[in-house]
């Protein structure tokens, strides 16, 4: 591994003498042999280290300004019982946004107080379940949801802690569909049209049912520029000052959401977490002084930046097919088909996400040829990597490793073409344990009621 490529692989990744890829203490050839492919290999030490890095660097930076930070792992990026347990063991909390995610949290024994519930269209059943589990917060996403939550709270005889999600107009991140705080989208209540203030007023009017913890915003995903978070913090703090002046209520907390960028390829600059924590704490401190108010509690919700880089997908190569293309000097593109594709990684097809990859089971000194890694699905858009140089001798039976697939890979996986979704294996030291088993044909047929 060169220093440059080290940042796209989980820590502890290296090459064996035979030139195969070794993840922690595990040669990918053995992992593929023992667990099959496609396979998600999650390096648990890497995951834990990233979770701790958020907890410790934000904790320290905000302690310095007399505040504290809660880190909520965004479960939607990848969640299973083992991950929920690890997250809590590392001192983080857990963000959920559906009944299904709450069910996993319940099975993992996550205390309700450590849970948050998000969602732009929570069902009544999801709200009831969250309140029954005594979640630490429900993040309100619309005006009409306020009555819904208040009604359930009244019936349950319980005061429910809530936050109000605000769209601040800050536009950050790569692609339109993963940029969520500008105005023309479905999430949150707008600052610009007064919706946010109206919602806050309404919540404050339901004092016996709802306890307003604070305001929340999530400005997007895969954000590589720390300044975007500072701008968003400023917007939330201005709103906090406005609420104080208007309603004589000082919101105890602001939540800055997630979206911290990672390196999918060597061209990506990942967010420097300690530097971001330091910069944010400094700005929040200064802004609060400027607005003559005490520093609030802060929460953040990283998902991708904890699980993304921890995980590598292993694919087995099948058909290798040279195709004549008529654009420029190289007239041939080699299509390298793998045994998964858009069913285990929809991100390239969904928003043009870029990945890198490596021949993983051996070294090759052959010249690199212009290639495209494609899946096995019946869609020409089923592409893992559109343009990559791979050794000319790549052939059936080889392994390809794609790094940084931990977030929104397995969690967005589908059964398209009735494929079975891959297993997730967590490696730690010499141990490799299945934390999500591979689906079987019986799983596929289980919901098909005609026999
Ligand atoms: C998706 C999401 C996150 C996590 O985003 P990442 O890019 O995975 O860090 C956090 N909070 C909210 C509200 C989200 O919708």
C-alpha cells in the first residue's frame, strides 16, 4: 500500500508476499473461500476507531468551550444488531428513522434514551413505538407531525423530548439527491418561509406533551469542506437567538447532522475529524459570545464517515469481455463482470458515485488496460466502476476488492433479479464472524406465498 492509497483502505490493510490483499489478519483469498462472494468485510477495529475518533475529538473540543457533544451513529448507513451493540459500547448513540431500525435497536438492547428517531413521513405506528421505547428524541419534520406526536404523548401520559428539523438553505455535498438542507426538497421546516419558527412556537405551546430539546439540521452528505458545517452552525445559532428573543426560551441543544466526507478514491480528501471538531467548537464559542448567549449542547450524526471506510466488498470475476469502442486512441474497453453489482451497491447507478478497486487475490505485472467493472444484473447501467485500469491478465476466478463500501451498500441492497443479498463478516484480530448472514433461496421464497 502506498501512503496515497492507504486512506481508501481500512487501517491494517496490506499486501501479502504473494501479492494478495490482507485485511487485518485475513487474506482475502481465505475470506472469499470461507464465506463466499460477493462479501462485505467490515474491519471492526477500524469501525470502532472511527467511532471513538468522533466521540473523543468532539468531546474534547467542546469540553474546552464548556459544552458537550453527543454522537449519534446514523443507522441508515448500515445497521444490524452487532453494529448497534458496538456503537453503544463505544459510547455513541444511535439514530434511527423507521420501525425496522427501531426493531434492530430493541433487539440489540440499546436503551431508549440513547435513540433518536428521524423521518420525513413517520407512521403513527413508528411514533407510538418510539414513545413506547422512550427514545431520547423524536426529530419533528413537519407541522402536522407535531399534533400526531402530542396526541400519542397525551395518551401515553408521557412528555416526549423532541427537536425540530430546520432547512437552513445551506447547500453542500456532491449530488442533488444527497444534498438535503436547501429549500426545494422534502425534509424539514424552512427557515426562509417561517415554517421553522411556526413549528417551534407550536411545540412550545404543547408544553405538557412535548419537551423541546433544540433544533436540528442535516445539510447533505459526503461533504468535504468543513466550512459548510460552520455556516450551518451559524444559521442554527441565529435561530436559537431569535427564539430566545421571541419566546423567551433558550434551546438547550443544536444538532448539526451528519454528512462528513470520506475517501472513496485517492482523489477524495476525507474530512479531518479532529480539525473539524476544533474549528466548529471555536466558531460556536465565538458566535455565542457575539449573540450573548451560553454555548448549547451539540449533537452530530455521522454514518458514512464511521462505517464507510471500515468495509471492503469482495467480488469474484466471471466473464471478461473486450468491447470495441469508438472514442479516441484506445479502441477497446474490457468489461470485467463480477458476481454482484447494483444489488449490493446501487450508489454508482443512483448518483454517479465513484469507487476504486483492485485485483485482490494476486499480484500482476501485466500492463494495465482500460476496463469497466460491471455487475451481473439485467441493466446496462449496472456498473460498479465505469473507468478503471486493470491488469491485462485479469480473468475468471480472480478476486476484485472495492474499498469504502460500508455505508449505503448493504443497507441499500436489493434482491433485484432475485439475487440473494451478501453476507457481512466482521473481522477483529484473528477472528472473522458473520454479523449478517448471506440470504438463501429459502429467504427469497419465504415471502412468495404461492406454492
Ligand atoms: C443520512 C443522514 C445522516 C448521516 O449521513 P452520513 O452522510 O451517512 O453521515 C445523519 N442525519 C440525518 C438526518 C440523515 O438523514
